[in-house]
């Protein structure tokens, strides 16, 4: 009889799985458990959103919510008679009292919450087109005072009235309950937040003016506008920053010069396509940064781009700008970092004439471009006095994060492989049990035959 080539066990049956095969099964089972746990642990949170606002250059901070007091536009409509030229040339009895009482209920936060528009020719035209529907609409007027006069209401309370020439040259009348600064007078640059009452026509020094009458709580001091709507903001030159000289680490500590700051902020805010050929603008890498810190005068006001692969947004904070000659309502201050800058400055400060809603707690990488303002020395708790250039950005945009759907697809693939691996382990274990049972049956059969043979002998 030929010897079988198949290896048999001690009793001729197929042997049980070896120890190495069992180890492989155990390892595969452990790997399956680890993969399954990783999948469950890394499932995307359905309630979590990492989306970033990609229109950061035009995005304002969320305006706080304020309860707007109840106003009486219907009462103003009953009193105001401005549909005709004769009606616009007179001030109805009791109209100012009602208008100022309603205006006194509102403060600056209310006007900010109502997204109050700046009064100009276009806004005034819209008011005139719907006088009845525009009563007590909020307006923000900035300009210089052409005339001013103290008057008395029917209830004997004093108020101030007069005419403002707005930034775009349009005339507008005002009536305010008080002046924030008693030095305000004819020729002062002012701001009045108030409510539209009626169209008014009046003669001042032999000249007739017609415009909206706006009732407000108070008049505050402002600044002459740097650039009016019909001005040429493209005429900005770096020479406007020539008075800045404290760019080194010894003399650079302090606040940023007010007038020059707002000149450059206005430049960034009013920048139009084609004003700067950004393809030829230097990139802010380590070498450029070192030269800026050494030669601040040469770089002042020059355009600059952040690294093409982006910079890390360390922190940013947007806030109301307050009164400024650039007429910018919201500004942002923050810090940027990049590996190529570390040998020269651990971080770079930036300003922006707009609000930023990029969440810096997610470690975003941003692209940006703008202008170099000046070098500023600051005190660091860890490294002492350091020097950083201050940038005024015209754009700040986050690099998009990878689509979370890709991660979901990857995890789904891992889950599928894990299921296949689990099924394979189950089939292998089932086959192993079947072979073990067959082996035990063969062993018992052999034992029975041996006992039967021994009994017969």
C-alpha cells in the first residue's frame, strides 16, 4: 500500500489547528475590536459644525440684541405736514415734543442693533419716496454744523436745532435734547443718531435749504471725513504716513498714531479691484520680515501678502470703532504666526477695517493681504520687549477645512473592512470547531476499536 502524502494525526485523523494559527485568529480578533472602537469613537458629531465664514472681509460681528422701545410713527404722521412746499416750510405745534420724547428712549446701542444707515443723498431720496412709511426711521448723520440755535419746547424743555452738511454735501436738519460737549458749535464736526421726523425747508443766511429733520437724544463730537463719496480715495500715498519715525525697539513702544492709523484703514477699506497689482506684491516670509524690522521707513504703507500656504490665526477680536475720520464702524485687532517668522518675531499684529467671524479656537489657517503700517515694540511676559510690524489688512480669508464627508467615507470604509474581518474570523472559528469535533470523534472511534480488539483477544 502506498503511503498517503497527506499528513495524519496520531490516530489517522486530521490534526487540530496548530498553536500559530490560533494566535493569528486571536490577533485578528483583537484588531477587529480595536478598529470597531476607533470607528465608534471618531464618528462625526451631528451637532458640531466646523464651517468657517469665507466672506470675512465683509462680515460684521453679531449685533447684540436690544429691546427697542415702542415708538409712535402714527402720531408723527398725524402732525407732520410735508407733502407740499408750504408744509415743509413750517414746524407743526407739538411735533418736536413727540419726536424728541421718542428719540430720548434710544441710545447708541439701540441704533447699532437697528443697523442704522448713514444719511446721504440716496437714503434721503428713499425717505422722500415714502414719507408716511418712513416716520421715525433711524438715521446716523455725520458732517459739520452750518447753523445752530437754542429753542424751547411747548413744555418749556430746552433743545437745540440747526443744520448739518453731511459728508456727501447733502443738507439735513437736526433737533437734539442735549449736546455731549458744550464747545460744539458752528463749524464743528459732529454725529447725530436720531429718527426721521419730516422733510423741512428753511432759510439760513439768505440761502434756502431743504432736507430731512432728524430728532436725536444728543449730538456728539466727530471728525471731518478723510474721504467723501465724491473724493478720490485713490490719491492716498505713503507720504501721508511720513510723520511716523518711532519704528525701532527703543522708541517704538506706545499707541498707534491716530490720524495715520485711520488714513491707512481707510485705504484698506476703500480699496478697489485694480488699485494694487497683487501678483507683484512681496510675500511676508522670514527674509521680508527681517528687512521690515530693520528698515521700517522703507516699507511703511507698502502692500504685502501673507504666505501662500497661509498663516496661523492666533487670536482676533472685533469691536465697534467709535468715531473716526475714516467712517469705519467695526474694526478687528489680532495676531498671526508662521514658522518662517519665528527667528524674527514670534507673532505679528494686524488691524482690519471690518469684523471677522473666523473662530480662532479652531486653529484656522488664513490668507490675507494689506499694507504695512509701522513697527511696534511691545512687552512680552516670556521674552521681554519684542518688535513686530503692524499690518492693516484689506482681506482676511480662512483656508477651507477638508470636507468632513471625506472623513465619513473613510470611516465607513473602515467599518466595512471591520465587518468583513469579523465575518472572516467567525467562519475561521466555525471551521476550527468543526475540525476539532471531527478529530475528537475519530479519536473516540479508534479507542473503541482498540478496546474491542483487546476484548476479543
